C-alpha cells in the first residue's frame, strides 16, 4: 500500500502534522478523525470471522473471565495515540506484551518510518522499525496474524511463550519464559492474562477473578534498556505501581487516567556516542531535555 504522505520528499511535513497533537488530543473525536484520515488508518480495521462472535458477559468480568475468548473491539483513540507516539519519537523497535489491533497500528507507524529513514548508522539492531509481539496464547496470535495487511507482514514478528509465577524481590509476579532477543526502545504492556497457568506457586495462583496482573518482565531487563526508552502500561494500574516501586534507574512517570494510561520514560544521560546519536534522531528538539540531566 502506498500512502498519500509518501508523496512528500521528507518527514518534515509529517512532523508538522504530528506536532498538532498530544496525548490528550485523541479524546476529541474530530482530532482522532483528522489523524485517521491523514494516515489512512481506517484501512487497518480489518474484520475477521472471530469478531462476529457474541459472548454476553458483564463489563466488570469481561477482562478477568477465562472463557471470554472474543477479540476485544478496537479502541480507536488508544490505537491512534500509540501510532502517534511511535511516529513522534521515531521508535526503532517495539516490544509488545499481548497482541491485537495495537500490533497492526504500531507496525503501520514503523512502515511509515521505514519509508522515510533507510540508513541508520548509529543502530546495531538486526531490524529497524519493527514490532515484536509475544503472546501467551496461540489462538490470539493467530487472530492477530489474520488482521495483518500483506504490506505490514515484514514489520511484525509474533512469538508465543509460556509464562510462570516467580518471586521478584520476595513478591509474587509473572514472567515470560522467552522474550524476543531485542533491544526495544518502546514497550507496550497489555498482557498476560490472569490464566496463564493454574498451577499454584507456594499456595498462590493468579488464576482467580479477584487477582491483579503483576508482570515483572520489564524489571528483569531494565538495565539493558537504553536512555530514551518508553514503557506504556495499558490500564493495569497495580502493575504500573509495582514497576514504579521497583525500577532502579531514573524514570519519568505520568498517569493519564482518562486514557487509562501509565507512561514511563527512561531519562538517564546517554550511554555513549551511539546512544547519543540515536536520541538526537528519535527526539529531535526534545533531546535537550536529556542533555541537561
């Protein structure tokens, strides 16, 4: 698919458009509609047979019921917000916990970036502008694969992994057994579910409707995350507080209740010349905030 914006010679016109928005902009329908039209995102909302299933369940229990396997409906403001953040920061690699419409929208942002930026001399990534998604369930992985337009396939890698209950600093948490072996600069945490395992760990199990998700995966890799890395926790307020309490490095934290969004940004000084060049590329004029740290 050739987007209309590809007629532009450089990314400058895209930046000018992106600068009209902020995190709160997507709560306004007119702004969201404008964003969708500019980037032709309506074409990403592909319907599949699984979407037609109707499972009646209360809103309170929808996200904590094991038998609820109907794909969630797309939250357009959230999806556009993710797309906007990745484009605005020129994120190179995304690590996504869980998959769905978000996978497609983030990969589309990478598709746009890949068109405008071919050579990145500061990058050691195997792939630049790529979305890596790890799923706990092959069923949901297959559903996401059905949604992927052919032109986005090379920008997405979906893997599955078992998850186990572990101790993190003497506290119960969950941990994926296998993560993509990458260096992400954008992490989107929206998984796992409570039902990754029914086995008890010292008498404790997540597999109860009254439990809360508590992923520790990001904490295990924290010191491998470069300055400039963004972590977004979708809902999961208890898990966001857990991360905030246990992070060791310097992180800026912002909670946006209306969008049910928890935003972390690693704001340490650059690690060296390559990280310095990457930050200048990704952040542009915002990079001065890092230089003052």
